C-alpha cells in the first residue's frame, strides 16, 4: 500500500508563490522546467505542494524566474 504525502500549508503556499511569479513572468511550467533541467511533473508537484524543493532548487527556480529568493519568501 502506498503512503500518501500530506501537503503542509507551507509547502502549498511556497508552491503558489512560485506559480504566481512564473505566471507574471509569462512562463509555462514546461519553459520553467526546461530552464532548470527538471521535469514538468516536478514543477507541477512543487506548485501544488506535493514536493518541497531543497534550497539549491529554490535558488535555481528563482534564477530561472529572474527573481531573488527573497521574492519567493515570505509567502
């Protein structure tokens, strides 16, 4: 039986903030994924809170969005 990951409020809010910045910058999930060399599925999981990116990945996402990490935090 597979274990279902519980989405935390922080993960959800982080994902939504990344999604908001991505949309303001006019990027699709596919374009963002290509820029940081990850799958579109990964970006989708991050944006919905199912995956929590580590700090290195947050830096990559911020750079790809032409944003600062502080723009992503606080959310």
